[in-house]
C-alpha cells in the first residue's frame, strides 16, 4: 500500500527533509531510514538532483517527480527535493560527552545547537520534556542535516536522565553559576553541559547539580540566546581538541 504523505504533524511516524542539500545528507548518513524521495521537475537537470538520483539508485530507494506534493509540503518556492524518512531513536553513548537541553521550545535553536554540537565533536544530545519536536522539518532544516549524525534521546525529567547516566559530571549553565566558564578546569570526562529553555533558563535546583557555570557578559543584556550560549560552552569545553 502506498504511503500518503501529508504536511508534518508530531504524531506521524515519519518526517521529511526540505531541500536538495538536506536530502543528500539524509541519503549519505541514514539511507536505511528513507522510504521515498520526491523531486521537482524544475531542477531535473541540476547537479543536486543528479546526485540524489545516484544515491537513491545506489541504496535501492524509490524516487519520483511530484511537483504538487513538494509545493504542498514546502513553505519555500526553491525546494526541489524532499526525502521521506522513518523516525528512529538512536541511543546516547554512556562513555561520551553530552549536551542536555531542559525544555527547549524553539525548533530553530534546537537545529542550530545540533549543528554546533556536531561541529565540535559532541555527538550526544539529551532533551528533557516538555520540549520541541526534534523531527519537525523546521528543526531538521535548521540543523543543516547534522541531525542525521547525532545521537539523541528524550527524558521525562532531569532525574530520569541522571539515573541513566550517573557517571557524567554535570555543568549546569546559570546566570548565578559558581564558576565563570574560563575558571573551569579541564572538564571531567564524560561531562554533561546542561542548559535551560529560551525563556526561563534553569531553575534554582540546578545550583546543587554538579558544578554550575556562568558565561559572563555585559549587563546591557539580561542573557544570551540559547544557541549562542551552547556554542560558547561547547567550544570552551572542547577547544583543546583543535
């Protein structure tokens, strides 16, 4: 029976990439999860579409031209490829470093954080509910395909995360953190960098979790954007590798 593809909703068992680059990343790193690729006739002769078709043939993945479906699913006019893939649940590496996001609410921030994490070699992401959907096509797009390289898991609360990973040394990032980020010694490994959501940050209970850290900045702003704060923290904790 042919699967009917509809505009994404969180309860679907599938999601999709929007655009040629993201579809190529999907085919390169998670080809076994791809059920079908949809192409637009406007880009029939383009290099990107040719590469997608080659990857589909290599991995025995069906593809078809369907302009109407692409125009229905994509909010942008310059989308010429969509990769339909089954949702999957990779496990976190218990021996490697983690980023932990507590109640993230913005899909763009989540995607950017995933991309930054992969860029600095942190390949494990824990997400504490309630939280934005990692499979939302907006998140997939903001990650620029890095989603297909990261391990991630959702947890109902932070205590559940700690039960699964008791050996990780925790560094909650807070405005009243005990140490400035530049004062933190070479991090314990494995470590977990913990961040609150865009509006509230972490609540006061996290002051008693591991070693709390603050990223100092001028008082002309009240706080940093979440994805910026995560980027600064990951770089500071991994810069010895570069």
